[in-house]
């Protein structure tokens, strides 16, 4: 079956995940992380993408990125992937694929989810138990968005800029957001939307995207109405 095209609307942000094949490591040394970020900046500049948040984990990458043309994201990820595979295979004397299939992406409702998704991305090392505070992890955009460290890869999104009238005010307000835990519902919504390549937003946003693209923005439910009493009665006990 042919794969459906991804949901892409120019100037609408996307949450992107890239994983190593079989969840294997894709970063083994500081030089690997640095090379990836360098080529990410190069690819974004060439193909018209803006990165608002990122984290590079040992075996996967999260990006919050806005493509400015319909093909911007696909071309950026293709160029970046090609550069990095050549580099990695050369450095570690290996051959073959590095990535676990295509990158996963979901269209983000900026007003409802952008700041939440930024926190979700930059808190990844904390949820993984690698650090206690996101500031302790060197390979994320938290150092720029929350602490003001220079980073020419990161482009401030308008929703982030509304946090304050100065860089210092925005950074302070952004740090305050991290004092509140992400809800399990938020985490689940972001994960499911990205893994299923759906649209992440409220009902009004989803309706607008569906009308604009002429496509369903959520997968059809399988196995009947999962809320019906009959379905629940016939459902096998999997607990």
C-alpha cells in the first residue's frame, strides 16, 4: 500500500523524530553531536526551515521545526541524513543504513501546543533519567531558549516571543514553565500524534487543516466503536 504524504503546510511547525536503526546509537562522541548540528543548520539554511527546539539523544533526535516551503522539510531531512550517514560510516568503519525508516513528523497547532512541545523535547533527557535538570544536558536548545546562550541554529517562534518584551523576560518566563510538570495527557498526545503522523491540535485546528488539505487528519478507529458497551464486553482481557 502506498504511503500517504505527510501533512505539510508552509510556515506551520512540525515535531520531527529521527531514530537509529533498531534503536541503535547514532551519536558516540561529542564530535558526532557537533557535526549533526552543523549540518542541520546548513540544510535548514539551504532548503528553508527554522528550528525552534531540539534535543539530540544517543539513539534518536527530536526537532521542532517550521518548513517555509512545501518541500522544505523533506529536502532538509534528506540532505542532513545523507551527510550524517556518510560521516558516521566513515568515522566508525561501517556501512549500510543508520536510520530506522523515514523520519516521523506531526503538524503542530502553534497556539495550543508549541510551547508544550518545546518543553516535551527539551525535557527528554530528564524523562530518560540521564540528568535531573534540562540545563545539565548539553545537546539541546534549552541552553538558548531558557538560559540565553548563543545558538545560531535556533530561530525564535512568535509564540515563544510573546512570553516577554525582552530576551531576558522571555527566558525567565520560559524557565517558569519548566517548574510545572507536563501532564501525562500532553505526553501521550504528542507521542501518539507523532508516531501516527497525524495532526496535533484542538478540534478547531484539526478541522481547519482537514478542510485546507482535503484529508483526514486522524486515523480511523479500528475494530468498531471502542466506546460502545458491546465492544467493551467482547474485548479480551489483556491486562
